[in-house]
């Protein structure tokens, strides 16, 4: 049986565990420094098995020994945002957490594909990449998939159509400088621009860029259902080798004219991690927005470098 370990049993981690447990595709380990939380949530998910139904074995623990030989490790551990707080304000405290987690992943699961969810996303996936020393194809950030899903959901709400029929693509950083690409957005193959005016689309794009903050403002904490499911889907793509085409924060070395930066672009995801980075043709305006996004991430990575010494 394949194994997926989730580090951090908060809302996002437990939702990712629930997603994977209900899929029944891998043994699941849910780990948290507060052992009772991980054990309790794992037990609760196990109780849902006869209802779903699911035969997945799920463990709750604070012992890193249990992540040994994981095929995928999802890192959600870290502090969530509070109202009025930017993702970047979390950098120092979550750097310390993700660094410690990554050391343990390197020790106990040296062959795993690592999917980082902790904010600020692009800086934290860079942290995991630096600390583990894993090849770039095995370290990525879950953000583009979430942002694209939010963009698609807003379009579905606008048009009164099924969200399942909307395909959207959001590139760049996980933050206000993300780049929703209208040209790559469709409703069951039909261009979304046929049905939504340019002015209204700009408003939807702006809401997408602020979607995380909107939820924080409403609930007082970060989202977890969509982020957890997105992380679970990415792990599923690796475990089942489905070759899913989706955007993720990955390390670029020349693609799109960007070097040495983690930024969201479309990839092919399957067994072993990133199989290909897809370099699609962008307009000058879109490319400029993507590179501006990368410059922002580069500054965050420099902060990580300074913290690492």
C-alpha cells in the first residue's frame, strides 16, 4: 500500500487527510506536535469509513518514525492568517516550523514527493527545497490549483453554470500578484470571454486575488476545505500517476525567462512528482505580470536565505 503523510493536523491537514482517506488510494499518516489532535481527527475520519464507505488505514501521531517510506508528504504545519494579516507577515514564524518539518522529512522520507501548503506559500516551498535538498521535481507548492479553483468557482457563480464545467488557469505567486489568465478559462470548451464582459471579468479576477483574505475576514481564520482538497488531489495525482495538468509553485530555471524562483506555472504531475513544466505562450502583458510576481517571490526567498544564514 502506498503512503501519504500529512504534517500538521489543523483544518487544512485534516481535510487533506479526509479527502485521501475517502479515496482509499493510500495509507494515511496525520502528524501533529499535539498528539491528541492528530489521533482524535484520525479516529474521527476512521469512524466515517463505514458511511462513505472507505477501507483506508489512517494513523494519528506525533512520532515522525511513522512517516517512514512515505511516497508523498504534505506540509500544512504553520500559523494561519488572522484578519488584516498578510501572508508575508507569517514568514519568520512559519519558516522555523517548515524548516524543522523539512529536516524530519529528509531524515524519515528521503524519497517522498513534497507538497507544501503553509503560507507564505512560495517562500515556504523554497524553504522545504533548501532544507531537504530534494531534486526540484519532488518539491512543489499547492497554490495555483487552489487559486484556479476559486477563479473557476466565481465564474460558475457569475454565469449560473456547474462549477464542474469551468476550467481556469491562475499563474504566479499565491497572493495579490497572482495572474488569472482569461484566455485559458473556458466553460466546457467555450471561452469564458464569450459570456462575461471584460469589465466584469476584471472584477472577478480582483475577487479571486483577494479570495483568501475574504474568507479570513468572514471566519477570522484561513480557508481549509478547498486548500485541503487541492493538496489531496495533488497527492492523488502522484500516487495514481494520473498525469494531471495543473498549476503549481515550482522551481524555474529559465522557463518564462525566470531563473531560481518558485512560482506558479502549469505542470504535468504524476509518479515521482513533476514530469514536465509546460511553457505556454503568454501575451506580453501576461508575461510581464508573471515576471513581476516572480520578482516578489524572489524577495521573499532572499529573506529565507538570510534566515538560513
